[in-house]
């Protein structure tokens, strides 16, 4: 979900707080910012994302946001996951309906 949120938000808008908000808004699930930071570190270590510091912001007391960019490998991983899930869902309608 974190990687999907990064892709959806785009490089200019993807940073920890916006990722938390995006996941909460789209799934209704509460996630902690700390969990997002840990997940981003793991995704970056795997080469699925890259991060960089933006310009300092006056409303943050001069602190810069760490922006997230989904790399090609990250987009490929999301695509592969989507395809696998679609194959698993195929033909499952009757079982879900109790038939």
C-alpha cells in the first residue's frame, strides 16, 4: 500500500505524511507514520524507491521534506503483484457467493 501511494501521489507530493493520508483515505485503515518510515527504508534498500530532500519549508521551521520516487523496479513490482492478484481472483465469484 505504501508503494502504491507513492506511485499515486507522484514524486512531488509523496512524502511520509502524505503517504499516511493517502492510505487512510483510500483504505480506511490507520497506519502510523513510523511504520511508513520503516517501510520506505526497506523499499529503498530493495531499490524499489529512491528518496531525496526537498527545499526547506518555512512552515516546518526550515526543515525539508524527504520526497519519494517510485523507481522502475517498484512500478514493475506493483504491476506483477496486480497481475498475480487478478489471476487469483479469476473465477472466484461463485465461491464468494456461497454457490
